[in-house]
């Protein structure tokens, strides 16, 4: 399973309209496109940290607004291990 598939599994429970996940791509915005609220975005970040066994700092959290940014931050944190 690649990272985008893993990310999809993590965000799926937080997406009010699962149909929107069908068009998931690097430019998909979590809030605008998937209608994930900011409280759930924090939960997603915590789930990502747990899944990938990484720690995301506040700066990373603020940038994690779309799929591309999330994958970049995951890669960046995994590279530190």
C-alpha cells in the first residue's frame, strides 16, 4: 500500500461525503474539497503520526492542508528516522 492509499484510509472516517474521496489527488484540499473540519484535521494529523510513527511539529501541522503537503511532511519526517 503506497502512502496516498494509507493517507486515504486515515482520512476516510472524517470525510462527510465519501464520494469526494474518489477524486483524491495531490491537490485535494482537506477542508475545501473533502469538507473536513479543523477539529477533525487535528485528529487526522494525530492518526498520521501514529500510523507512520513520526512527530509533526506545529509548523508542519499548519502546512498540512492538502494531500501533497501531507505526503511531503510525512516523507520529510520519515527521512529523519
